[in-house]
C-alpha cells in the first residue's frame, strides 16, 4: 500500500515506515502530525484517486527532527562592470516518519 500526498507545494509517494524530508512543519520532535492532503491511495487490488484530494483519507506521521538543507548559492555577474552579488540560502526542513495510511 502506498499513497501520494501533498505537503507544502510538493508531492511525495510514501509507504508505511518511510522517512521523508518536507518543508518545515509546526511541532516538536516526537509529536504526531496528520497529513490530510492525500491525492491517491493504492492497495494491492484497488486505486482511489481524489479530485483533487480524497475526503476521508489521511496519513499519520511522526516528527523525527528539524534540520536544514544544503546551502544553495545564487550568483549574478555583469561583465565589464563592477557589479556582482552572491547570496546563499538554506531551507528549513522537517524529517517525518510515516506511521499509518488511512483510506
């Protein structure tokens, strides 16, 4: 059994006991989170597809930890001018472990 869920602006394919990194969620490590934006659930014999979401389905997950992604560098350079800039960004992430998929 697997599900396709939407967290933030991204979609993830998850199974039970998977660990995924998503955009930062509110909560402390060890707390349980309900993810209710479920797009699709697939069992062994049937597939349920939402339009856009399944109304009764949800995925239960536990927050493992909060972390930061690798640094992304943005650099702009203009030739023949003393004009350039360099900026860095590290996205805040939350690591979730999927506990249960409820259809």
